C-alpha cells in the first residue's frame, strides 16, 4: 500500500509518561485523608479493559474499588481517590518514545501529518506542548471533546477533513487494537499497530510494528 499522509495516536504511541506515578499515588491518598493501600501496579492490573476517555475518574474508580475490596478498605471512597490521582499526575511529564522523531520525519516526507487522540484538549494539549509537537504537525483532533470518540468514524473523518486527504491514502498508527485499529478500519484508513503483546484480539492490522522505528520501513514500501 502507498500512503500520502500519516496520522498518529498520542499516548503510548508517540509518547509515554515520565513522572513519578508512585509518588502521585501516595499524594492522592493524602488529598482524601486516607492511609494508602495497594500500589499503582495493582491498580493497573485491576482495571477492566482499555480506558474510558469519557469517564477517566469512573474508570480508575472501579479499579480502586477492586483494590480496596482486596484490602478490606470500605472506608475509602474509590471515586474520590481516583479524582485525586488524576489531579496529581502532571501531564507535562512525558517524553517521546524511541523512534518517534524518526517516524515523524518519515511521515512528513510523504505529506501532511496529524495527531488524533481520544483525550480532551485540556489534558492532551499539555503533553503536545511539552513534547514540542504542535509546530511539527498539520492538524490535531482531540476526540475527547467530540460527541463520539475512537473507534467511531467521526474523529477520523474530522482529521481527514482537516488534513484534506483521502482515507484510503492515509495510514493511522496507534497502540490500541480496539480503538486505533478498529477505528481506522471502520473509517477506511490503513492501520499500523504498535504491538503491546502477541495477542491481536482477532483484529487484523495492515502492519504490526515492534517500535516506531519499524514505521520508516513501512512508509518506504
């Protein structure tokens, strides 16, 4: 396949967090006046499926509720701790993933490039500014501020309109099978999956990348 344009997901595709999540976890309990229980890795393991960009507090709160039950901590409001954790995490503490700059350069050589993220602008713009990405891309769509998010076609159609490119000539790169690959295919785009493990969940991405460095070979085909 030959592409004229590339669109990237943001979190865990172009960037990752660098902040001290353990410290933020402890501070969240301090904010609600409760003794900490569990640990971040236990919370992540207790989460059910991919995050809900429309209700991150509720999504994390359900995980906290499961961890609290295992520690016999019915005295703690899991929603309050989840909200405190989100407040404590600094969205500016991010870094580009290995190969991201090279992948962006390769995409730029083809034509217009964009970022399509499921998060809202108030949270994601901080990351994009910290990474210095805004001047390097031609369009950004914050699907968290739209009525429908990935994997619905609406945010994909929005970025295609902003870039003035055709769906069948555009490659979408992301780490989520259920949101990125499914959404791209629903909207008629090619899909490159930045593999997290060996389970494709029944999805069929056009390309499987072990790192963003692999994207340069895909775009050179």
